[in-house]
């Protein structure tokens, strides 16, 4: 049970994020649904309340646009002002294989939202997490990280853009972030672990083109082969709530079990360099 504990879930208005929020609410945790679209988030909150019996104090909606560093900073200022504690931060929100666009601050969208937005969010909430320890950070990555590569000469894809590669790179960045943060959190009683949810039926793939004639077959196959959002949320809820992972640090899970990652996802030299560059990109001064 999560009585008395506060959990932030980014991208909680649909898919895995919504199912994760519902899973935490069922365990009596208090959930802050951090979402870009407030109207969709309020609708999702109403549905979760109906499903779980949670009241308005147990499920709170707050605006967060991870494509805007100003929005991330405003969100964190409000959370620090309003919340006496933060027990779990679930970095779930993401964009998938979108056409080339830039964030408000000029970053390639997938790298900017999936990595940099969450990087700044975690940094700004870290003191509150430490004051609330033992506490947890959960990072949603993807098995597609295997196809990613960190090109420090072109993190913004200015010399060429492949939407599938850009997504894989952002998911590799999530794992390198987890690796470096785990080392920096040693002795703090704050843990960070990542997960790969598998193929889940969500709207994340809205930018992926499926030919009209193939859509009926694709939809049928997705229902038969893809996980439901509730099944996809099993591992994030496990990492957020289960006593089985108390003290577990710097691992990546799939189906609630730790996985062995490719070496490139745990390369300390690359992870440290990416961390340092990310600090500069989001304007962190130490």
C-alpha cells in the first residue's frame, strides 16, 4: 500500500502513464498527473477516479510541457511550494518517431522531450526527493535503445534526421542518464531504475504511417500481440511501489525482472559526458 505517499507521473493522461497513475491510485497512493494537455488530463483523472474510487485529493492534475524548459521550471516551482514530500517520480512521457520539429528551446523534439525535459525535471525535484527519502525515480525507456547512438557532434539532428534513429537515441540517453544518476545518488537513499515496457497499445505511435488497406490487419495484430496499457504499466507500478525493489539501484527492468543491457547503455564515460552536456543545454549552473 502507498498510503501517505506522493507519486508524480509524467504523461499520465493516456497509455502507460494513465495506467500507471491508476495502478498507484489503487494502492492508495496520491498521484500528481503531470500533463501537457490539461483537458485530456482532467478527463483521464475522472476516468481513473471512477475506476479506482480515488477522490480529488488523491488524484491531482498539473500542467507540464516537457518541450518547454520554462514549463518544467514553473511546474517544479509549484510542486516544491505545494508538496511537503515526493516519494516517487515516474519519468514516463514521451514522443515517438515524430516528423522533425524543435522544442520551444530549439532542441530536436524527441531528444528534447524524452531526455532533456526529464533531465531538468529530475534535477529540480531532486532535493525534495532526498528530503522524502527513501524515495524512487523510475525512468521509462525502450528496447529500441539498442538501435541508438549518441553522436555528440549532432545531438540536435541538424545534419540529418531519421525519426526512428532519433527515438532510439533518446531512449539510449534515458538509460545513460539512469546509469550516471545512480552513481551520483549513492548513499542518498534515493534510488533510480529504468524499464522497457515492451510493445504496448498506446497512441505513442500516432506519427507512424500505416497504409489504409493494412490498418485492419495491423489493428487485429496489435490486439493479439501487443500489451494492453495496464499490462505495460505492470513494471512501472512495480518499480514505484513494490518493497521487492527497496534499495535496488541503477538497474533496468522488463516484466518486473532485471535485464542485462548492452554495454553502450552503461558506458560511464559516455554517460558522464552526456550528463555534462545536458546540464549546459538546459541551463544548469553548478
